C-alpha cells in the first residue's frame, strides 16, 4: 500500500505541547512516517491524501476503564432474563462503537474474556486494542460479589472463561490471581471498597486487607503486569496504594492524605466522572431498571466526586481517562473529556490524559500515545478545535477519521487524490 497523508488545520500530538497549525500526518503500513507542519513534511509521490474542512488530528484516544462485554446501561431485570452466552455477544457491537468514536486502545476493567481480544486481533469484528482484566476480584460481600439479597447470584458478565470473583485471605488471593493470569489477563482488577451498583455495601467502606492487596500486586508483578483497584472510599484508596496498586479507579472520596500518597507512589487516577451521572440518567430513562438504593448512592457520590477530582488535578496527580462504559453508553466515551475540563484540567491536559498518560500507564508509551515517527499509526481526526470546544468529543459524528495500526476504519470525508495531483492545490 502507498503511504497515506491526513491533512488538517491543526495537530495536537498528545504530549501536552501547543498545537501545530496547517499540519499533516503520514503513515505507511502500520507505522507513522511523519507528523508536523505541512511546510516541514515532504510527501512522497503517490501518497494518498485525505483532507477535510476544519480538522484537528490527534493520536487515537484511550479509555482505561470499560466493560465491553456489558450491554450499555444497567437493567437488573433484563439480566435475570438473559442467557450468559447472549450477554457475551454484546462485545461485538460495543467494540465497534468504541472504535468508531475514536478510541483505538482500551483497558477493560473486568467481565470480558480473552476470546474477545483474540477475535478482534483475528479480524472477526472491528474493535480497539484490548487490555483485559478478565475477572473482578472481591471479598465475600464485596463490590463484585454476585450474591443478591434474594439469595441468587446475578452476574454482570457471561462467566465464560472468567475465573470466579470471590476471594478471602492471602492464600486464596494468591491462587485466584494466578487463575486470572492463566485466563489471559493483561492486568488484575481488585475491589478495595464498596460501590454504587452492588447490593450489600457502601462506597465509603474499605474492602480487602493491605496484605491481600499486596499479594495480588506481587503475583501480577512476577509477570510484569499491574493491578488496578476499584476504590471509592478514602481508606480503600489508601489501602490499595499501600498494597502497591498502579491505578485507582473512580477515587470518588479521595482525601488530602490519599492525594499525597498517590503522588508519593506515582500512582494514576482513572476518575470515570461520567459513571455516576450515567447511573442517575438510566434511572430517569428506565424507571425500575436500577434499585432506588443504588440510584441514591450514585447521586451522593456524584456530588463529591468532581471535587475530589479537582483537588487531585490541582495537586498534580497523574490522571488517565476512563469512563466505566457499560454502566453508560459504549461509543459515548468522549463525554468524559468535557467533565475533566469542568474538574480543573485544561483542554490540553485532558487530551494528554486520553493519549500519552494512559500509554504510560499500560507501559506502551514507546508505541502509542503521541504522534511521532516510528510509533504505531493510531490516528484520529475530529471536526473542530477541541481546545475551543472540548465538548465536541461527546458527538461521535464529529469524529471524521479513525486509523488503527495504519488501517482506516472510519472515514466520513473524501480522499482528495495523490500527493502529486493534490500538492498544487494546497499552500505549504
């Protein structure tokens, strides 16, 4: 295939640096060849040129907290009447919707088995690059314990190729983590606090001991993999950090001591600001879909979540974008960017939190996260200037081009021709 060039009004490279005006990104096969001002880049003859009006080109976006095998939106009654095999098949449209919205890499935070990644990599259906947690490990009565007050077990996933979630004690944790890694997990997910969408606990209660957390971190670390912690409560966050986790998911009740500890440990915050708002919105749209007790928890958490996030940003905590998609809409991942700006980030900081920062979090910064020659060609183009209108990412229709590994998987503007034919029509 000949090289391909994407010409845009501006380029935001993901590093946090100021944008480049009158820009072009060039790739050949699966690698970037050049990215910068048009005047600095020479297009080889025969290069295919894609160009549109008022475009901004960026690295492919990343979401560090999704649940691709979950149907968008929570509906407890629907789960009771849905076969597990059917539940897993939701991953097919969810993967495609996520990719089409500009998210070329995601970290799935539980419920999606290795078979989904293998299917995407084999071309069975389109989807982003996948980093999978497979299971969500929780103490008995904890956030991921499927037991309900009616004495039945209601799973959020298909349970196919997914090790059981309940774990109590250091020895059991060691064995369970080994089972999760054996199942193909790229990272390990723990619940170190209660949550919103669980029947028997509260967001401000800690779960798992530091010793249990630490043994999970050790076992994952043996395989050069990290641990992420669902952690809403202040103590649950600190226990997770003392145990050595790499990222705190949600962090709704993060306090000053926890913020200081995050900075000292070099941990990442994946805030999922949109998630509790999605729970409240689902309750309005589909009355009875979610128990009233859970709706009240979501409303209480949302009221303090943004302020905890604001304090973390002001203190310089590393932030990586996450949405908890599955709780909310798959393909609506870009809505999180506007909330991050509302919480104190500049638009450039928010975009870095969706590109270069998550690349560091998952250890892929050498290949992903910025537009730089030699890196994988994960590129998107959006219509408009996100530094002036960060909310544009909330409309997937404004994502005009998506490229994953050099393959154009979405293009709603025309290819204008080849470099030799088109060069005279543009001003360098």
